[in-house]
């Protein structure tokens, strides 16, 4: 895909700017000063001016069926994973769409779709990735940045283009849901082992079984039963920092 980079001097949220304008597919809106970055739900994204990647990729109709829309989320997350993995080990994809190094969050993804009949007509892929920020002041429990992990100062504009290229390579497979799913599960945070969880009925121990066709997380309970969970229906517990999906 050919990308057109559009730098905004300042933006409350690049996704909000992208949603309010008629930007063509391949547009990459980015800013070095995002004042009110949005995460999933009511979550906020802390972004010190000039320090981090804050961008939105505008994707047109990629031929992805509405019921398979999680393919785009997986492709974008895996592209972010590929990018971060170039610099640091122990990188994982946390379902549904965060990037972790160890138990700390280095990137968050917010994807908003528009529909046209049975397919997605446009997707706004918002990405916040911590690059050069050395101190965090929000109440986010577990942030980390590349500079904290490597001790290296990065050119944010250059790194943004590297990140876009990594995502673009994964988008080439966006119609192959099963291939993306196998890669996604392979690199899934806490994808192996038994952990403590909490859902609407209480706490339990379970391991990851996989991702279903709708992108829901499947867990195997200790009694052998398999349950599927949508966004915000499940929570890790017993981690160094507990956090909601």
C-alpha cells in the first residue's frame, strides 16, 4: 500500500481528526503533540509532547467481512509486535489489541470501523507507542517505553515510518483470518500456562485455548469447559499490575 504521511502540529486525538475528515485510504495522520489520546472504552493514552508515536492509519475497503473484522486488529497488532521485537525481547500481543514487553504496556491500539453492507468500508487504526518518554505521570499502572528498555534515543518520525511498514506487511494477509489467528496466538501474552482470571461470575483459573471466529478470547477452565469472552468481559488477576481488557 502507498502511504501519505500527514503531520498535524497538535491534535486531541488522531482518530478523532481522521473521523472528522475525508481522508483517503493510505493516509497516515500523526502528531508529536497529542493532548487527549483515546484508548479503548474510556481509557486515555498519556503522550509527552515530542516523545512518542501517535498516529492513525486510514484503511479503505480491504474486502474484510464484517464478521471477520478482528482480522484487521490482529494484522495491526502483529505489525506492532514485529516492530517492537526488532528492539527488545519478551514482546507479546495482549488480547485484544495491546503490545506488552514482559508485564508492561508499550503500545495501545484503537480501531474504529465503518460498514458498507457485508464488508468494512473504512477502518481507522489508531496507535500509540511509547518511544522516548522516560517518566509517566498518569494513573496507568504499567507503562514502559523503548528508551527505558534500551537506553537509546530514537527519531520518532523515522520510527513511525518503520512501524507503518511493519504493519503494512501484516496487512498483506488480512484476508487470511486463520493465518493471522495462528500468528496472533503464537505471540499472545500469557498464551501458555494456567492463570487467575475474573469474569462476571467471579474468579477462576484457566488457560488460553485460542481466539474464535469473532475475535473472542477462548479460555479452558480447570473442569475442561471452554468459554468465550468478548471485550471487557474478562480480567486478568494475580499479575504484578492487574488490568482490565
